């Protein structure tokens, strides 16, 4: 089947309708996946724990040994699968989608859809302190990626399909289409074009409708009577935002430091999730409220059922247990733990505000709601997504201004003192830098193989330099590849390396000693040994970094599987020309 490209026959009815149809299909499938994922979690909780009105009550009713053993056993079972079968399952899921969009043109392995669903549902059912939204993003994204791979669509369609799947998954989870759309735009796609936005909106709406059809209307969170009592109350919300930024920094740091500690203890990756299981097991015995997603405890805070001291204890406990679970490599998200921690932080702030200024503070539950948005903003660096998500929980405009007053300072604190979201931090720890830029993401789609020249000249490593000089005078190439008898790369010879030799050319002078010395030299003596190389499958962003770092004008392109076999030459001028033509002069670029 021929690969379909978004620019072929641009403007035709087919090219307009096809992305819409694709968004509709992905929206339905992602919506089904999101509801199926939630159903699996509920079934697992029913099987593993004793009956109860909420998951917290189920855990509390279970005998003490099982409270500890269930999460530990779940971590032990999940660890080998995550390590050996699908490493993409490790952690929140959103960073893997970001990695796929930035480095693999949206390509996600087919197995991720099923394994992410089953493994994460099992861990959440067992009480792991992780979220379900990040995994749903990865599930929806993998559905979109798989569809485009089966249909052999162009990579730009694949990136759009991944974003549509992620948006539909979030929208179906909360029945909040605006939140799903903004999540995809603000967190996953940094260079979105208007042409793509409509398709993402369609997928998010379709996912929401599918969720309503399968599960009926539901409110994940509900709060009545939110109101701003006094304009000066915005100062308290601003201070809450600063506190949320500091807590976000602590969460990011904790989640980042746990893997380092586990590596220093030399715990094999396959057994690391057991550590998260131990943390969840201890929490189940001491504070069952922090196990699982924790939304029933968030409900309690939104109805005024959490006291000041309990809120502080639950905030600290949730941060520690979630950090252990995610840092140990368990599959699960950070979105729900951020909502939980934000609710506890807001409850504490609201309780303190009522003690100090009771006549102008409505209720701590208002601060719990705003705290949820502020902490999500701080951990994800996506304030618009956080504001619209909380707004769609309440559908009251009065919450917008307090949310703005809290979410923006939370983001600023994290940006000033750290600079990266929790998702970007995970990728950076693995050596992957996700640039928030239009041009950078296009360069990642441009492969070295497509821009290198296969027409180059090589010389044997033992060739006398006088022969090399004569070849270079007659050649149109400014550089030679130096190889051994087996064609293995040994170095590079450029005009700069040969200037002195070409000046004398091995001819007789008054000082014959210099000429004799030159005649005894070979290419090995004047070449640049161990030259900087780039692989055929690398992208032009990586090539740009190499050119800038090493101040070179060209470099050998080596085989992807035989790293010392030269396949061509990549010249800096060719890369700059490609950048100029395909990025600076590209005009409108449709995903």
C-alpha cells in the first residue's frame, strides 16, 4: 500500500475529510480504551480487596498481612514485564509519548496498548500510589499510532493521530473535551498548526461522547457554591500558588532521585518495582487514603471532610509513596497524585486562612479545588490545561480568577528554580532533550540519510602524502575519507590538513631534508584520527549539534549497523540549505 502524505493533492476533499474520519475513529477507540481501563481497575479492586463503599474503605477492611503483600506481589509481577517485554511502560507514560513524537515521528509499538492497560490496571488495583490519566494518554496515543502504522500513513499523519488519541483519552476520562484538547496541545505538541487543532478537538469530543454512551454522565469531582468572598482573597490564592510551586519542585526532585538511589543500591531494574510495592504496602497499613488513585480522599477534601493536620500528613505521605512507586519504575501517572497533593495543600492553606481571616474566607474546600489546579500546573508546566480542567469540573466562571492567581506563580516558581516539567525531567535524566520549538521538531523529522551525499573519495591509510596531494589537486572534493584495506574508517583528510604538503609537493628545495621527511609521510600521519561521525538514521537536529559543538564543515555518515563503514558525507552547507528550504521557507506545514 502506498504511503499517504498530507501534502499530496492538498486542498482536495479527500485530504480534508480523511483526517476528520481518522480523528473520529481514534476518538471512539480511545474512549472505549479509557472506559475499559477504568472498568479493569474496578474489577481488580473488587477481586483483591474486601468490600467497601470506597477503595480506601476496601483497603482499611482487609487484613494487615494482605495490605502489605498485595502491592508487593503486584510490583514483583509487573517488574519483569516492564523491564524485558515493554520498557515503554515504565513511569508516567506521558514522557514516552513525548519521546515518540519528538524522536520516532509518533511511532509507538503495538504491544503498548494492551500491556499498558493490563499492567497499570493491575498495579492501581493493588494499591500503587500512581495516577490513571498518564497511562490513558499513552493508551490513546498508542491506539492512534497503531492505526496509522497499519494503514502505512505518512509520519506527519502519525503525529496527528498520536495527539488525537491522547486528547481523546483524557477527555473520556474526565468527560472534559477542553481539558483533553489542551493537554495534547500544551504538553505534547509544541508546534501545532491550526489545521491540526480542529482534528484534535474532534477526537476529544468523540472520546467524551463515547465515554458518556458507555458509562453515562459522571462527575469525577464536584463542588457546590464556589465563590470569591473578597478581592483581597486573591492574595491568599497567589501565596497558595507559590506554595504549590515549591511542593511541585519537591515532587519532581523526589521522583527523580529515587531511581538514582535504586541504581546506587544495585537493585536490578526487574526488581525495582518491588520497592514501590513495599512503599504502597506500608501506606496501606498506616494511611490507606494515599493508596491507589486517591480520588475518594480528594472528594472528602472538596466537601470539607479533611482537617488541617490530616491534610498535612496526607500531603507528605502521598508525595513520598508516589515518588517511590513512580521512581521504582511502576507504570502509572503523576496527574492524579498532583490533584491529590494539591487538594491537601489547598485544604491546609484554606484552614489556616480561615483561622487568620474567617470573615473573608468562604471554605477550605474552595482552596482545595484551586490547589489541585496549582499543583498540576507546577508539575506539568501546563497552566492553561490545569485551569480548564478544574473549570470543567465546576463549570463556574468564579473559579477562573483564583485559578489564574494560583497557577501562574506555581509555574513561575518551577521555571525559575528548575526549568522543566516532571515529564521533561524524566526524559532529561535519560539523555533526551525535548525542545519546545517549531523548527526543532521539524528537524527531528529530517533524516541524515536523505540529505547526505553518497559521492565521496577515499584514500588508503598508507598512501604517501605526496600521492594524496596530487589527487587533491586534481579532485573536486575538499576532503578525503581515509580507510584501511577492509574499508574501515580511520580518519578524515581535508584541504586544511594538506596545505603545507601541497605547497611543497615533495619537490626539491635548497633544504632537501624537509622534502625527504614529507616523502616518508603517509595519510595516517596527517589525517584527523577518530573523526566525528553521524549515522544514517540520525536526524538533522543531532547533526546540527555535532557541527556546532566540534566546529567542522563535514563529517562521514556511517552505517547504522556497521559504525565504521562509511556510507556518505554530510556537509554543513547541505544541512543549512535543508533548514533554509524546509523550515524557514516552508510556509504552512500541516501535520
